[in-house]
C-alpha cells in the first residue's frame, strides 16, 4: 500500500511539530510548578525570605533580611526596629 511521497503527507509533519511543541510546553510548565517559580513580591535575583515557625515570616525577619541585602541604611533599620518593638 502506498501512502504517497513525503511532501504529500504534510499533515503528518504538522502533527509531529505540534506534538513536539506541546511536549516542550508541558515540560516547562512542570518544571516551573515543581520549582515554585518566582514569588509575586520577590524580585529576580533576590534572596527569598525564610519562613518562620508556622510557614510565615515575622516582621523582624523581613526587616533583618532587607537590611542585610542593603535595601535600607542603618538609621532606617534602627528606626523601623524601634517602631516594631514599640508596637508589642
């Protein structure tokens, strides 16, 4: 039985290309979901905030990490630390 020439079966090539593209998209989605991706409030390249005992970060941890990354001066850090301690 003859199926025709390679060029007559363009639909097989098209199906193969769509299947390969679909597999690539599927792998990318699985890797992003499994890896957690970039959090909405996190900038690319920044260190993620480590969670506290119940899976959430405390205001003090967030303040310490922002200071450690250089996002605020020592004066700003001390002002905010004082404000946090007064709120308790």
